[in-house]
């Protein structure tokens, strides 16, 4: 099924804090700082912390756009 044709919430992929760390090459401390600043918003499942993969992609895109606007 095409993800675009799925109802809201269907097909969303959650990734772990460790996966976000690897993807962004940031420390755990820096990720928690970004969470406190609401720049990366986690999804809590009990005590587990997860992130929507699309939200991480959007965060990366926003950083790239900000850098491009500085040039």
C-alpha cells in the first residue's frame, strides 16, 4: 500500500534515540538538549523514547535551509 494513501498515523516509522544519535552524529546530551528546546519532539511509549523518522528528516531539512539562507 502506498504510504500516502494510508490513513493518518499509518505507516509512520519510529526510531530509537540511538538511531537518531547515529544519524545526526550527536551526543546523547545534545539530543536531550534539542528535546528540551522542542526542536526534536519525542514520542514516549511508557519509559521508551522514540522519534518519528519523518520528524528527524524535517529537522535535518530545516538545518540545511537555515544554512542555505545564511549564504
